């Protein structure tokens, strides 16, 4: 039996004069899923979220929640709630009053409000703090109060507009895990927008990568990372070495290219539609590149490199090489074996990667 999705957008678009901010976007989110819209500033993700919330009216298309069109439904009558980046908590109200605000607007009696406020505060790990001032809370606690204020209204869909953007780095890392746990606890559909790929990759069941008003690809974190369908997705999700090249030969699934600096590159399962003479972009993940002190190995891609710098970041340390033949720069993730712990600027090493680790996209 086909289950009606909690949220469905059908060819939704939004124009501002001659500018198309959202261009015929279609997607659906099943009940209880964490769906993220990931993209750079200005790609249209906030406009899309505001249309779902009802703050902006689409120029075309349809929006359905639980199978019912809400295009003409006012924001306060839609079964959605929204958490903003700056949370918008009321400083003159205590925590309980903030959380119960929506119920008061609905005319719920004080006794029921008090019970429901305590119940939802318990679920976000803040039981017994209803009488405290908002100013007494940490950044992470304020985040949970903002979510509690939304969840007490039992929305079908919770919209989150870059809610971690105002937090410091350490707290953001903690809240990524906590938000996913809260979403599972409430089993409510979350639609989350962000420009931070790590937030989307860690928390989401499905991610839509948005660029210039359209969805470039929708899939799981692993789909987007290991099987990017476009050059934009390959470059935006995760880190990658990007190399300009020209196709020299296509033989079944094996593609032979030559970089602008003259180095050959081979790829397997390359992007479709490429033929001899085409200009292309080659993407290789830093962790796909292997280092060795001596020349050798069976990989057909790679060469000799001079260490330009070593970027120590614990488990995510990298080394930046300059290819001895072409002069191009290659970023390599350092293995955690300790073998290259003493690597320093000016050292010469050999690097290589497999054709299967190479992603190629047409520039045409």
C-alpha cells in the first residue's frame, strides 16, 4: 500500500521579476524522515522553505501536506512549525511561557498548557526548568526550547532554517547528533536547510543538493558522496581534487583522458555521453589517493609529488603536493597508520589512485 508522504512539492517555482529563485522543483518526504536541502547561499533553499511555511506564495506548482494542497492556506493554519536560525525566543517570557506560547494562541486552558509544556520539556531533556529565564540557558538548551515550542503543537512537518548557524563549532558538532536524536524521538518529519555539508551528511535520511534554483541530485549521504551525478555535487559534497582534462579514448567503461598539463588519467564507470575530444572535469577524493616513499604500485593514475604543506587536523590531516611533472596541486588525506607522521615540506613522495576512484563530468 502506497503511503501518502508528509510533504510533497510538485513543480514548485518562485519568480522575483525576471529572476527565477526556485525552478520547477519536485520532491516528496515520507512520514518521519529527516530531509535536508543543502546548497550555497543564494541557491533558493530559503525561498523554498518559506513557500512550504506559507510566508511566500509560489509562482507555480503545488504544495501538499499529508496529501492536501496548502498553497492557499495561511501560514498559521498549516500543520507546520518552523525553527529559525536565531531561534526567536521571547526574552521577557520564562521557558514555560515560550514553549506554551502557541497553545495559548489556540486558546488552550492554563492547566492543560502546563501539563503539555512539562511533557514536551521532559522529551527534550529539560524537565523541571519551565520557571527559569531564557537568559539562563546555554546555546544548546535554547535550541531545544525552540524545538519544544514547535513540537508542542504536534506539526506534521517541522521546518528548520539553518538553526545551528549561530552556534560555536563545538556546540554545532554536539547539536548535530542531538537534533537527529530528537527527530527520532518525536518521529516527526524534519525539513532542514543548510549550506554546511557536514550537518546534512550526519543527520539526514535524504539530502537534496540545490544549485541555481534546481535540485542537482537527491539521495542518501552515501549516494551523494560516493556516486555524485553532476560536477557540482562532486565538488560541493565532501572535498575533491578537481582537474581539467580532455577525453582521448573511450573503450567500454574505460575512459582515457589527458590533463591540461599533459598527465594521463584513466577512469572506470565515467559519466555518460563523453566522447573523444570532449573537455571534462576529473574529480578525485583526497582519501582515494595513496602515498608511498618509493616509486611502485599498480595504479595507473599518479606520479611524483613535492610536499608543499602538511595540514595537521588529527584524524583528518592532509598533505598538499605539487606534481613533479605537471606542477598541479594534489590534496591527499594522510593515513592514520603513523607512517607519514614525519612528512615535512620539501619531501618527495609518490602518489597514486585507482581508475575506479575517478569521477569524470563533461564541461559541455
